[in-house]
């Protein structure tokens, strides 16, 4: 489907709508973050929810946490999600439907 983000769970890969496949098997951080967005498409995910999903139980200063999130979001945007990951009032939102596929 050209309008959905395609996710390959076992391969840790995704394809944005109309885009190319991206392998995240070497980036657990970005893969876990993208999975969190994919579980809640069209819904804002707060920075604290992202921290808990990606770095569970880690105690970190707010500025450092926000920087980690910003860097990961930036890399996901560069990997083809630039027009699909937006900043909302309460967090970030994945603005597309998601289809989980298996090979």
C-alpha cells in the first residue's frame, strides 16, 4: 500500500509511504522508537513515553533526554519520514497508517 508505512518486524526494516526500504537492524534506538510510533499512528507520543519505550527505567536529565529524542527523530526523518513525523503540542506524531508485513 503506497499510503502506509510498512514495517518488517523480524528484519527491523521499514518503508515509508512511496519510499524505499530502510534497514534499522543496527539501530535498536531508532527501531524501538519507530515501533512505538507505529503502535500509535495519528496519536501524539510524549517525550516521556518515548523515553520509557526506548530507554526503560533510565534516569536522565530532561535536556539530555530531549536531545536524544531529537537526534533519533532527525535520523528517522532523514530515512524517509520527513513529511510523516511531526511535532505536536504534547509530543511527536506519526502521520500515516501502518501495515505490519512478514516475509
